[in-house]
């Protein structure tokens, strides 16, 4: 197929594009800088400069490209500093998931594109009742905490728009496997503590496995939602010390709930103590998806060992 990929030069896109090309697809990748265009050419894609928040530009790009499928992976999270208010950090990404998604869906409809796959998110979104691990059929949180409401509303909008158009929404876990992963510096600086009992669940996914699931989704019909996460959802109290060790970082501190609420806000407390994880059973079953990194327990060390080695000073020789 001819596949139109937004966010093609991002951390997931740059892993997805080679997989699509290896599978025999032709890729048109959107970009917003000369460096990104050159990267896409190196990966084997045709770069196309597009402002995804400009509906007329999106329409023109899709009609010109004449794709058989659209994969929407655009975010604006590079170099973003995450704090207690995720809504502020995700302002542009929220727009890409609402305005940008609407533009892509409208363009796809006009161009007769039947296959649409888009990036959503699994962790921290489920109703905080019942068991710790949720399926695609379980309800989402009807009252997200302050600081996450716009983020959750944007993902809800994306999923409704994509599945309403007959497409597939992929709820990814928290990405890891890149040198600029968002949690690396906070963990190294000791700025990511265990809040309360650390019982909030997180589902992780290695970027390579996320790309594989995305490529497989193109071979399936929608509408559908899939959790693209690894095999082991886990509480913060379990995975955070393992991540710290993999990064040669100090052991994480523990802070009481009242202190975290004052310093970082309600969202941080909810994520650290009440969030639910996600099951990948449906994606593995229906997409015939096999993970190369089935658990963060071994994946963190594998992903970050090369990073640690690159950062070690080399001994001078005469």
C-alpha cells in the first residue's frame, strides 16, 4: 500500500517507517523541518511538509499523495518538560489529536482512504474501580484529575473520530527505548518519587514493539481499539527502582500523598497511587503480534545499557 504517515520522523515513526518499507509499502511521511525531511529520505520515505493543524493543507497533502492508508502518529512532545499539569505540557499534542485528527479524517473520507490507524494511549485513563488491569471493554475514567482533563478529552476525541470513520485506535503504553525518553532525566535527578504506597499501575511498551503492532494493524479492518502494551502492567513501586538501576540513577525517594499533592498536584497523586494498567491480550490475539521485549523487567536494562556505555568516559591512552 501507499501509506501516509504523520509524525514519521518522531521516536515511533522512525522505527515504523523502515518496518512499513520492509513489508513492501510505499511511505509518504509528514515533517516540519529540513532535518526531519533528510531523516525521512534516509529511511526510504518521501517527505512532505505539512502543517497538521491547517485543514486545507492536510486536505491538499492527502489528495496529492493518494494514499491507501493513513497512520496518524503526530505529537509535539520532544523536549517537553513534564510537571504536575499535563494539560499544559500537552497543549499542542492535544490540538493534533483533535483538530489534526478531524482534518485527517475529513481528508481521508474525501480521498476514499478506508484504512486509518492512529496513536492513542492506555495508561492512566481507566476508571479507578475494580481490578488493576483493564481491557478495551472496560470504562474510562469519567472524572480525570485536574491537570489531565484536556489530555483525556483529546484522546477520547481521537478515538471516537477514528473508530467512527471505521479506523483503528492504538492505545500505546508508556514508550521506552530511546535516548531522549521523557522519564530518563527526572529519574536520574531523583525527581520522580514513589508516592504513598506506589500502587498506581503503568503499562509500558518498547518503541520497536509499538512499531511492529502498528504495521500489523494496517492488515486489519476497523473499527477497533487495541492496547499496545507489554505483558506486565506493574505498580510504580515495582518498576521505578528497576528503571533507576538501569539508568545508574539513585534509588527513588518515597513521599507521602499529602506532600506530593502540594508539590505536584492531584494528577501526580492519582497516577502514582490509583491508576490502572492495560491488558494486551486482544492485540496479541487479533493482530498476531509477538513482542520482542515482553516485559520492562528485562527491557529497561536492554534498552539503556547502550546509553550508559556511550556516556561513560573513555580512558586516555598515550
